[in-house]
C-alpha cells in the first residue's frame, strides 16, 4: 500500500526552498504541494506585497540621474529650429490676439449698428406720422378757408403779385436802407396791400 503524505510550508519556508534546492528531493517519495503545482504550471513568481513594491520604486528612480544636454554643444540646426519655434509661437500669439480683437470689434460694431438702425427706423416712422398730421392740418385749413363765415377771400389769378428777381451782382446786405423821410411824406396816402 502506498501512503502519500503532504506537508504545508509557510511563505518564508517557500522562499528559502526556492533559493536552495532540497538535498535528495529527487530520491524522496514525498513532494510538496508547491513542487507539484510548479511541475504542472511552471515556476511560481514571487508574490511581493504593495509595500515592498512602493519601497523598491523610489530606490530605482533615485539611482537614475538624467543629465540634461548642454545648449552650447547643440548643433546649429537644432538651435535655429528652437529659435524658429519661439518666433512662431510669438507670431501665433499676436495673430490670435489680433483675431480676437477684430472679432470683438466686429460684434460690438454690429450691435451698435443694429441699435442705431432701430433709432433710424423710429425717426422715419415719426417723420411719416408728422407729414401725415401736417397734411391733415392743411386739409382742415383749406376746408375752413372755403367757408364764407371765416372772412377769407379765395385766390384769383388776376390778384397775384409777381416780384422781380434780385440781380446776381447785388447782395441783400449791400442794399441801401431807405431813409424814413419819404415814408413820412407818404403818410397821407393809405396804401392797401395787394396780397399777403
């Protein structure tokens, strides 16, 4: 009868066993569960805890020091590309600022134009209303003038007054003011006006 026994090892004993091979393990009939699993699936990777991983990471980063390249030893083409990049970034910023300011001025001018256009439309409407009121008043005055009770006389073509035009070379300011003496002499004669 074959008797098979199994032993359970702690994690510390597994690490020690993994480091040093057991003597006579090939000759013994007792195999551990870990050896059986390794035989089926392959070698077992060490199981590090999160604390061990966190401690190991800063050590590896601290040991690596990067040396920055010296700008004096850069090739001329690389330095010229860096200068072109700086100049182009400044140009882009200027163009962007100009575009934003032009956009803002355009929006502002459109708003102002729409406000002023609304004012213009309001003024046109008021002008039309005033001209309509003016025409209504003219019509009412004409109706009242036709009424004989008002005492207004109707126009006749024979009673119209025609004034001679002023000569071009003579300005109204240079005209001589007539003296009041001839008017005093004519006071005895009453002149009736021909029309208004």
